[in-house]
C-alpha cells in the first residue's frame, strides 16, 4: 500500500513495498529506524525530498538539497546478522541497474567496495546499512539508506563527487526511485532464493578498481594491495606485495595512482 503524505506524485513500486513519502525529514535512515522500532513491516520504504541531517558511513554528513534521491528501505530478513550484511551488495546492484535503466549514458557507473557507486572515479551515490540485533543474537531489522546525486553534488566533499546531471540529462527522481524499487525487489528475491553467489558474480562484473592497487585504511593500520576478489562473505580480498592474500572486512578503501 502506498501512503501519500505530502508529495503530489509518487513512484510506482512493487506491491510488497509500503511507501512513506515526506517533504522533509532529518534523515530517511533515522525515520526508518523510528518506524522499525514502532513495528513497521518488512518493505517499508521512506522517501523524502530533502533531509536536514542526512548522514553517510562513519557518521559523515550527507548534503541533501532538493533534486537528489534520499530513500531508506526497512527489511526484516530471516537471516543471521553477518549474512544480512550481504544486502549492501544487493542494494548496490539494484541501484546501479536503476541508474543505467533510466539513464543509459551512465552505463560506466561502477560499484566501489563496500557501499558506494562511482562514475569515472567520482562518488555518485552512497548506501548506508544500519541494523539492530536482538538479545538472542537474531537480526530484528535492517535499514538500507540510499542517496543518489541526481541534480547536484557537493563541490567540497572529502572525496571527488559527481551527479547524474553532470554526466548528461538525468532522470527524474520519481523515475529513478521506481526503477530502484523494481530492481531491488528482483535482486532481493534472487538473494533469498539463490544466496550470495549470483550477487557476488554480478557485483564483480561492475566493480571499481579491479586489478588496481588499493589502499585500505583500517582502524589501526593501512593495508595496500591489488584488488584480487570479493569473497563468498562479501569481504574484499587484496593481494599484498609479497603475494599473500588479505581479507578486508571493514574500512575506507581508495585506489592508488597507477
């Protein structure tokens, strides 16, 4: 069921998504979490025209002017917390598919580990996962926030950014969100039925930095190595200068100059 709560038009989404539209919100992730704690069901999708306190990974602020896409999907997957982390890759694939479907000129969009989308090395979109684990070590809920630079992008970001409008004629936010909903429903179904293997394979086909030397900035060290693989758990695998393989579970990753 789609609820109209402030925006004149709404995207067309699969029937198992329950859309909540808002003119302005502090953060779509924060709103989705509030609704999750209040008992909102699997498939609740919070979409806002602007955010006053948008945030990205590691608590960074996410600039949120009108004209870009800000949406968060609430899921209640019946899976272990570690396995549910694979949904970040599912969302990345769905978001890339939606971008390319609505704007063929953005076919060069790539997936940057773990949860960014880039175009020619510049950040185009970000994905933020947050979750709550119950006392029984089961996943209670997980929210997947997506922010896409459609009409504009920050000029003073820590890392170079871009927008769909900088690439060509961008789709409308409505068209992009509709395409994302369709793609996300399809990839979620495949993940549930077939597991992570097809997600991993598709993600690698569109991965940024393949065969490049990457620098992973971890909590207590910096690791450099060639992008070798994405393993069956979603960890990034780097080949170190001595030939050893190193799994990266979390961290900031950057491509080094050739």
